[in-house]
């Protein structure tokens, strides 16, 4: 088994290598030395625009997104006491995607530059409020997971419906391109995302510091079923012989 510190060092080197690859690889046929020269010295004509205004913000934005997803996964794994938990488990990611898709579908994203990210944030906030209303103030982890799975399925279905009802193929292409994690160069994308990312990282760090006790399985199942409006007796479920 690889030691923890060695694993962290290897993963850090992998992230650095992928970051450099995102800077040096692209549709424009630019050499490695020419790319680095344009990036650090500002010499090279149009190559400087490609490196400093397109590739560098895109790479920084991808690095911030990856760090946010990793921190979200770590927070959920600690909160739910499950090493397989990931950010899309409780339906917030799917709801944020639905908000962004609605902004593209209605044309609001083309009119207002910040409409797309704020619509995604609004969808995520609505998902959190729905989760709180479904789980209640004393909801346990299983209730949260079941409500999140249901909310994720609902948001995914509405996203597919919006895609099918898109007014023209260009809008559908725009939606699909965004859902495939598009990081197209926009005005100062990294600077706009930095405050939101830092605030989210601080909030998630506070969540990770909290100690959550894991309830017993039978009590969790009974309370989860009651919280979701479906009552059944756990004692009726017999173990296989």
C-alpha cells in the first residue's frame, strides 16, 4: 500500500502535469517553447492573446473547479460517513445544472453575462431548501440521501425535458456543451469564480470540522421512511436463510 504522504505527492505532481498540459495543448498549433515564451514574457503577437487570455484563465478555472469538487466530496464523505459519497449524491449539482439550462433555454444567459452562474447558484439554493423541507430539522443521513436521490432524479428529468423542448438546434447544442463541463473563455472567468469558490471552501471546511454521529441502521431506516411519507415496519423484512 502506498504511504499517504507519497500518494499526496504523486497526486500533486499529476495535477501540476495536467495543468501544464492544459496550457500547452489546444486547437492552435503552437510550439511548447513559443507558448511558454508568450505566457511569461508577453512576446509573440497573437500567441500572447491565446496563452494569457484563453488558455491560462481556462486552466485556472479548471483547477478551481476540481478543487471545489474534491472538497465537496470530502465534506460529504465525512458528513455521511460513506467513502463513496460524491457532490451529486444529494441532488444539488443536478439542480444547479437545471438552473443553468433554464438560463440558456430562456435566452437570459445571452442577455446578461452573469445570468448563467447566478441561475446555477439559484438552482443549488432551491435544492438545499427542498432538502431541508424533506428531511426536517432532525433528519438523519439516510433521509438526506433518499431525498437527495429523488431530487437529483427530478432535476435530471426536467433538464432532459428542457433539452427536448429547446427552440432550435443551436440552443440544444449550447445546453449540451455546457452540461459536458464546457469552460469556454468568458470575461475574467477565474476572477468571477474566485470569491464564490473561496466562500464555498470556507463553508465546507466548517462542515468537515463538525463531528457527526452515525445512527444505528434500524433506527435510520425507520425514521427515513417516516420522514419521506412512506411507513413500513422494519421487522417485517426478514433476513435470508
